[in-house]
């Protein structure tokens, strides 16, 4: 583990359950995605197509974005286990069409995007002891927007719990969005004003919400009173420790490829 290259989009999951993350990203333990994961991927494809076209000043309608959603849902680029989720394909299709349309008509007009799923310059974190982490990749599912307060990173999230009581849930989102903030600043040499969560709820009621702007990078870099997640991650990688989190929302056989051999969720 002298020099580990890690996709920036996975860093948030590292802090959710390092044991599960190690299995997937270091040991190569994989499992097919479920239909709900495919639903999220497909919604993201449709919304990203809409935002990219608008950014390039190309003509696009919500119906066109819905077409991208349908095409991605019906033709996944990875293995999908359609039997491991409590949702039918027709219901996933209905939910995704509603969410894609809501995003295009109600959410996208609120933002002045300057980049969609932007490529990022690698960021090297020296863990000490001859161990380093290199974060790479793109801001998967995130955008860059200009506001009167400065540059922010809106991150589109889908799932059953992303909208709670009409509000976008920012709990446990700072690890990934903070990583994007830091890597955007590293890439552009420009300071960000914060991050924002765009929640697209994949329940039958298809709730949507946009969170207030919050400074996610603070969680990564820490304060005078508390170390940041980057320092804690460096300590964990240097020691080779990847502790489990059996209370994670993703601690289930549906989401974790290491579930069958993990003793900690029992």
C-alpha cells in the first residue's frame, strides 16, 4: 500500500464503512447492482444529459432527458440483479420518469452551472510511513455552479432517504462533497463557497428538495479542535486498519459485496 489510487467518488463510502470499502476497492470483491442502484444511475444519466446540453447551449427538452433515462434503464452497462430489490421494473421506470422531469423543470432552472461532472486533477495525500493516497476521477453526479456568494458544488443524490420531511438530507454527505470541494480547488486554484445537496427521492411519492449551502470541506480538513477526515483516513491507511460499521444504512446483503463473509453485522 505504498501508493494507492482511489476514485474520489468512492471516498465518502470509505468513511461510511471502511471494511466494505476495502473489500470492494482494494480486494476487488464485487457483486451485481440492484434495480434501485440502476434507477439512480439512470436518473443521473438523464439529468446530466439535460444539464450538459444546456451548458453547451444545445437544444434539449425534458422529454429528451427522459429518453436518456429510459435508454440507460433498459440497457445497463453493468451487471444487474433484478431480484434483490423490493421494486418492480415498471415502478422504477415510473419513478425515474417523474424525477427526471421534475429535475429538468423545477430544479435545473435554479442553478447557473459552469461544469457538469467535471474531470479533476489527481490530489495526493501523504499518509506518512511511505504510504500515500492519490484521489482521481471526476465529480460523478456533481456540478459546479456560480452564485452571488461564489462557486458551489451541487451534488445530485438519489435514494429513498435523500429527502426527509420535505428537506434534502445532508447527513453523512460531507465526506464526498468535501472531497469534491478540495479537488475542485486543487484543479482550478479557486476557493469554493460550499456544497449543496440536490435530493431526488426514489420512493413512490418522488419527493425533491435542495439543501442550503454548507461547507463540506471543513469536515475534510478539520479545525483547531478536531482533526479532519483526511488526517483520520491517512492514519487508517498507514496502519492498514479498515473498521466495519454495522450500523451503516448500506449494511445489508443488497449493497455490500462483503456481506456473506462479514461477521460484524450479526
